[in-house]
C-alpha cells in the first residue's frame, strides 16, 4: 500500500501533464467543431435569406404579370410571408454577427430573368415552377435545421418557419397543376 502511494505521488505530475495535454487536444477539437457549427449556421442563414429574397422578387413578378386571380393572390401572400421570414433570419444573423447576402445568387437571378420573359399562361406556369423550386429548396434547408441542428436558436428559427414554407410549396404545386396554370 505504501509503495502504491509513493508511486502515485511520483507519477502525479506526469499524469497531470499528460491529462493536461489530452484536455488541450480535446478542447481544440471542440473549438474546431464549434467553428464548423458556426460556419454551417452562417451558411444556412445566408442560403435562407437568398431564398427569401428570391421568393419576394418572384412574388412581385407574380403580382405584376400573373394572369389569374389565384396567381396574383398567392404572389401577394408569398411576398408578405417571405418578407417576414427574411426579417426573422436577419434578426438571428444580426445577433450572431453574421453578414448576409443582399441579393439572390446567380442561379436564382437567372430564374427571375427567365420568368420576366414569359407572358400569359406560360408566365403562370413558370411562376409556379420557379416558386416550387425556390421554396422547395428552402423547405429542405429548414427541414434539415429543424430536425438535426445542434444549435437551439437555428433549430427554433427553422421550426418556426418550416410550416409556412411547406404551405407555400403546396400552393405553388397546386397552382402548377390547376387547369389554367
């Protein structure tokens, strides 16, 4: 027993040093995980706001060029809901110090420009398709965050807005499948 106590006393500084090194290694690994989580959160917020900006622009075009009442009414609702969703995303991003994009990405801009060239029933169908693509992508992003994010604030943001996105997606698909559109 006495030998064990002596052995522990002699080994203690080395055990402490080894443990300390192990903790530094673990802590730096956790720091990298936190940095990666922060980066993923910033990416989600950026993608979310781009989808929102695109949907707002699509809503404006739908109000202006839609030929059916259903298209114009949905376009108005879409722009309004996405304005609120975008503000929700901006609030979270501001709190986190995340700089957000101020315009859609190149692919989204191309979709908007293509839609501007369509007229009549072709516009209505193109509008429904463009909204379904944009909102479908946003809904997928929000679904992943709502169900799998380790970040409580992002999970709450996604959970709060996912029902709106799912409803918009359903409406866009219904518009596309309707007899006149």
